[in-house]
RNA sequence: GGGCGAUUAGCUCAGCUGGCUAGAGUGCCACGUUGACAUCGUGGAGGUCAUUGGUUCGAGCCCAAUAUCGCCCACCA
């Protein structure tokens, strides 16, 4: 006795159970198997203390689809999971937690703080992992990594040392982006420019020993405290005579030179530029050219320091206010204008960035960027969708050195040591005992840690064991595809590419498949502050993981953002329910002794051949779509095949056989039903792993689990073009008859004879072939085929078909006015078609230049419509006459 | 200031290298408790494919402009 599925589809009954089942059988665990081709994906590591959001759900669903598909296709599929220590974010949270306890990290000290952070990580670190499991991800948990693991740290250290010894990492005083709130330097990529309405102040600087003054323009008046010069363009007639003179800084009365530099744009502002080398990147460069030195006035907390004279101790924006007031009061303020400009904000905490000169560690980017650029330009690296290639190129072509040191504790501490006596820098895997230069034993280690992205950049090879020459590394590297959001191309994708090219000598992956962002139903970004976030776990709880996964990958195109709609989740759930019930139907009609026997292609009936042929097409199309990362199209194709072809037509067509007396035909139908259903589940498995596995476990099956079964392949011998034509013809006839009945308000229970008038022998055969279908699906009592209309009385509905006409004698049920109306509508429709086709065919250009196939198709159509039109008109005429 | 994307049915979106009557889901209307499924079935209404011009025998798709919305990049103070 074959056990059927429960009556209702309830994903909660089996999703967790099946995940355990897969885990227990180690189906996710990949082996180094030289007889198989590897397929490798590394998971973009979510923040260890984070929670699963829709972006993760989408991204991981895509990776899981690819992994499951390749696993079923005979590859040794490895998907490496892991988490990221997310230094700034995690450290901020721990600091926050300490603050609530009335403690600061400085009070605690480094050691104790790190203990706290590890504790925090242990506490929340498991969340995201369990949440991912709910989604059904088939990643290899035995290879799970964390960016702060010992071996990951070893890789980080190794890369740092290698780059340093090649001169690609250096330490220097440069203008960096300083976040006063996070208390650390950040890289350019971490600065978000926000367009904002500000003001621009024009300030008069008096000229020494003169009544003249020079007016400068600035959007940050507080930085005037740090001015070391005023610059004008050498060609500027207005100021030529002032070059070389001295200006007096208002309020603080410091003397500064007036210099000239091409950089100054005469047309902007007043044409005179104040130069603050310590707090502006451009000014810094001009300062270098003129040897102006440095004069820092804003400290690490964003307050004016002792160089700021009377403004010392003021917060930077407070200082701005006060300085503007004072300038006004003392008559230095020339004017104030509204001004739009882009203000840099800290990507994480949204604080306004302060450019500050600071001693930091940098990666020299130019030599690294070049190979990364080449790899893309010569086509080795494939970016999908293509348009993001431009972004990749643009970034690399305009790259600036990467500030990698962070004034944080939670992260990889730089393997750098300083001699307390002679300041010698030593980069080393272990702490040196003595200074390599002066021999002093007073050594201290660098306190800074590395940018989180420094370790993520190594992820494709560090997770596989590098710098050790592991078997995993040799077999699984390079990986096949990187699946991630387009929003981290700069942060991550590019850095992985150049790191891998530098360390491994090859690309970390061949393809980069970029997914869009998941927005709310109004197209707004989901965010905590807006409170419009939708928790994937809640969706899974109510609708099941399969429904969520399907929703996320259907009906959108790679790289495009999507809106999340509840209705769509419901639709996906309904689809799962449909498959569930179709499977129940098959199981309840399956005789146990039938399953062992295979079917013989010769015995198949038309509808069997049709569905097998359709399945064959679906297999080909879905595989092709997946190959091209057209996940949404693949999902749609399976959906249509299951719902339209299999459920709406095949199952309905086959019912008469299942309930009939012909034992052989009945058994054959069962076998085909089962055969197709099994392939359906295989095809759908990557998308909806749970329901398909659950159904599979109830179906008679050879492989122990669907997840490790064989992906279906296209078979030439399963192509049945003639049967497809037959069934498609019958389908369209049934639809036409149903349509006519519905329009005439004659319900399905009022059955009638269908008399077909057909002259064409081939069509006659088709209709005889389709008799069962007309009876079951078009409410036919029986069918009859005649050569002409003679002998038929006028009491019928006429349905004009291609090369045939169907008559439904329904006598007194027929409203003839309505019948005329219906046929007139049909006439109108045909008229429009005829006009279009005739127009095309009378166009000489079309007939002579279009491919013959296209022209012939139009000719066939013309003939078909003409014949149909004749019948419609004839019928209309007789109706009008009788009336 | 540059770049990119979007604009297709009431709504959300597909539409692969230009070629059947432009599709789906959802919503809407009508009918339906037929032995898988009302989380369903059958039928229907609903579109100048943003606008203009061009290329082509043929354009939702290619090209050029325009408009609106969104995103990204950017050291004009």
C-alpha cells in the first residue's frame, strides 16, 4: 500500500524535519572527488551578530538554487558558509551594551573588552546560522568559517606581510575620513555622500599693511582656524597683485601667505580659496606643493583643539555657529548664500565625516587595480548583468589608496611592532624580542585593527585553507560564481578580485552574479528606522520557506530591485499547494504493482506523448535558463508546466483512463503520471526544496533522497511533435467550445452532442483521437463527425474552428440573439486579424525580404482566417434569415 | 557634474539574439460544492508597451533626443 500525503499542505509539518534529514545524511558535505567536477560557491558572510533580512533571504536562495541544481547535475557541489566579524558594527554594539552598564571600553581595557565582544558573538552568533537553515540552505556546515577564526587570521596576517614586503602596504600621514562618533578612520568606500542644502559663507580676510581684503568662500567656516594660506588662480586679474602678500586670519589674527595655484577655479565662489591642509584633501595636496606644513584644529572627537585659540573645546558645529556670529559681529562676514553640496557621512552611524590628517596604514592600489581591470576587460571575469561591469571599471580606474587601519579593537590586529626607542617599524608574524635597528627590547605592538573588508577580501581562498596548500584549495579553488548584492561591488567584489589575483595568481571566481535589493511594497528600502522591514522568518512561519524562496526569485530579473508583496507570497504558497494536491491525486490513483514496470514509448497514447514531450521541452528550457542565471524565467517555466500542462490538462485528460476499464491503458496512465511527477519534483527542487523532497519521499523512488537524485536531461526520443500538434488542436477546440457555452450561459452540466463538420481527413482523425477529451473536458455527451451540414436543423450553437466547425444542438436553450451577437464578435475579431495579415502580405518588402518561414506562416494564417470567416458569415446569414 | 536603471493591464512585474493575436501573478466581473486542490475550476473584461523622431519588410525590443521617478559615483571651496 502506497502511503499518501496528508490532506492539507502544511509546510511546518516537514520543513525542519527534512532539514535534519539532509544534515544527518551529510548531503551538503562535499568531498574532494577527482572523478567529479567541482562546483564551488562561497557565501557572502553575514554579520555574525546580525539577523536574517530579506536581502540575505534572496541572496542565499539564489545560491542554494545554483548549488542544488549543480549537485543534482553531477557536480561535486560545495557551498561554503560563514560569518563576518563586522568590526565597526559589532564593536559599536558591545560599546553600547557597556554604556548601559555604565562602563566604557577604555575603562575595561583591550583584553577584557575583547572578552566581552567574544561573549557577545557567542550569544548572538548562532542566530543567523539557524535562520539560514530555516530557509533551507544546502551549504556545507562542516566547512563553516568565521573571519576571526585562527586560520582566517593567519591568512590575513600572511597577506599583510606579503603586501608590506612588496611595498604595497605603507604607513603615512594623509588626509583620511574620520568618523568622530565611531572614533576611527574609515575608507572612502565607507563614506556616503548625501546631497544637502547648506550654506556657503563669504569671508573677508584683511591684507597685511593694506586697506584691501580678499574674500574667500567656504562651506565649513570652522576650518578657517586651520588655514595656512589663501590661494588664487595665477591668471586671475582680480588677485594678481595680491600674490605673495600676506593675509591676516580674522578672529585669531594669524598671518598666512597668499599663493597662486592652477587648482583654483576662478569662476567658483570668489575665486579665492582658503587652504586648510590638515582638514581637506585638496588643500592637503596644495599644502604639500607649497610646503605649508600642518595645523590641526579639530580633534578625534570632533572638538576644536588648543590650536583653535578662543574656540578651543567647542564641538565642531557649535564652533561653526560661533565663528560665523563672531565674523559677522566684527564685520568680516561678506555674505551668506544657500548652497547645495554633497556632505560625507559615515556609512554606519551617519555622522558627518571629518577629513583629518592622520597617521594610518594604506594599501597602495594602483599596482593591484591594474590586473583586476585587465581580467575584466579581456573577458576572463564575467559580470552579470553586464551593466555593472561599467561600475567595476569606473571604480578601478579612479581608485585611490585604501586606508586599512581602524582605531578599533574588535578585529585583526595589525602584525606591526614599533620600537619605543627609535620608532623602527617591524612587520612580523611573531612579536620581535629586540628592535631590528637599535636592538632595544622596548617593543610595542600596533593597537589598530584592520578594516573588516581586508579579511573578507580573502574569503574565497582563506576559507579553503590558504595559505596552507590544502586538498580543498587545490580542488575547489577557484570558485565558480559569486552571488551577491550590487551594493557591495566596491567593498567586496573588487577587493576579492585583486586580492586573489595578487595572492593566488588567478581570479577567485569566473562569474559574478549580482542580485538586486528587496524593497517594501512601496519601493522603499527596508530599514529599521522606517519600521517597514519584513522578517523572512515570520513569512516562513506562516507560508513556509518554499513559498518565500519562490516569491523572491520569481518575476524579477537579475540585478533589478524588487518590491516585496504579501500577495505574491500567497500566490507562491498556493502554487505549492497545487503541486501538493496534484501529487496526492497521483498517489491515490497509483496501484502498487504498477510502479515497478517502466512504460514503453510505443504504447503511449496521444496525451501521454504530449505531456512527455512538453516535459522534455521544459527540462531543456529550465536547464538553459539556469545556465544563464535566468532564475526567474526558469521558475516561471516550471510553474507554467506544472499548473497549466500537468494539472489543468494532462491530469484532466487522463482521468477517464484512470476511472475506466481498460487495465493496460489505466496502468500506463499511472506510470506516465508518476514519471512526469518525479521529473517535476526534480526540476522544482532547487527552488522549493522542502515540498519536493517531502513529496519525493512519498513517491516510489530509487534514490534515497531527491536532493541527491539526478537532474533530468533532454531526450531526443521524448520529442513527439505530432502528438503535440494533435493535443494542441484538441485543446484549442475544447477552449473554443467552452467559451461558446459560457457566453451562451450554458453550464457544464448541461451536456450535449457535439457534431463536427469536417472535410479534411487529417483533422477528422484528430477529432476522433480527441473524442475522450471532448467528452470529459467540453461537456460532450458524445461526438459525431459528418462531412457537411446537410441534415442538421438550425437549432444549434456553432463554433468555428480551424478547418472544422462544431455544432452543439441545444435546441430551446439557445438564445439566438445572443448567438448572433457572439458570432458578430467573432467576425469582428477575424476581420481585424485578416486586415493585419493581408496588410503584411500585400507589402512587397515583407514578402521579398522576410524569411520564408515567416512569410509562409502568415500565408497559412490568412487561409485559416479566411476559411473561418466564411463559416462565420454563412452561419450568421442563416441565423438572420431564420429570424 | 558624470554614469546607470525604470517607465508594458487597476496593482506588482516578465518579455531570451527584432517576427504568431504583447504574457504572468494579483485584483475585478460572471458561472461553478463534477470523486487532487475553494490555498480550487471554467469563461471574461482590462494595454496608443512614457513621448517624439529615426533605422528596418517588420520595433515593446535597436539608435537619437525628451519627460518623470529611482539609484550609484564625484576632492569645485
